[in-house]
């Protein structure tokens, strides 16, 4: 995949049987999560705010300039999630390392809604872990995967 491509790699396994989703306690192990943005999502239903969780389900999101929120998403609790295959990246330790590295990087970045945003944060984590055998995730490829493969919470 070229750096500008927006296709999801075909070898990406979406669901992993381990790690139980617990909506009551807001735990989504090895997931990417989505919540609507007021007004913007009403006009453009595929656009929302995203975060990524560690192997235990703690949510991290790039919530603003130089700020990574932990378990307090900027626009409310998730309404959609996509549980990813943690084993495909070598297990919990590698997953958590990649999420930590993306968090550390984005704590030093200015937020820009168009080109340095929460989707970029999650894409960097996917690249750091080599998810789906790819290191070319971007806000478009990740956004398409999230839009068409995630599940709504009930």
C-alpha cells in the first residue's frame, strides 16, 4: 500500500475472540472506538471522534493540542467499536507498546481537525504495531476500516 492509499489491507483480521467488551465499565480491549461529533456527524455521518484502547480496554484519544485523554473521550463514551486481532501484532505487550508510543508522540503535537487529528493518532499506533502487516496506515485507510467494519454498541 502506498502512503496515500486509502484501502484497508486485505490480510487484516478484524475480530479477536479474546478480551471481553464491557459496555457498562467502558472497557474495550484491543479496540478502536468511535463517538459522534456534534453537528459534524449529523451532516457527515462517517465523520466522528476516535480513540484506541490498550490490551485491558483503557481508551486513549487525541483530544486537543498536546493532550491525550485517558478514559475520558473528548466527545463522550464510544457508540461504535472495532475489536482488532492483538495476536497478529505479537500480543498484548507489543499492542500496548505501540499505543504508548503513539500517545507519547501525540502529546507533543498540535491538533488540527483536517490533517493532524484523532484519526492520525490511531493510524500511528496501527503503524507502530504493524497491524495487518502494514506500516502505511493513514487517517483515510483507518477511517474507511472504522466506518465500514465497526459495530454499534447496543
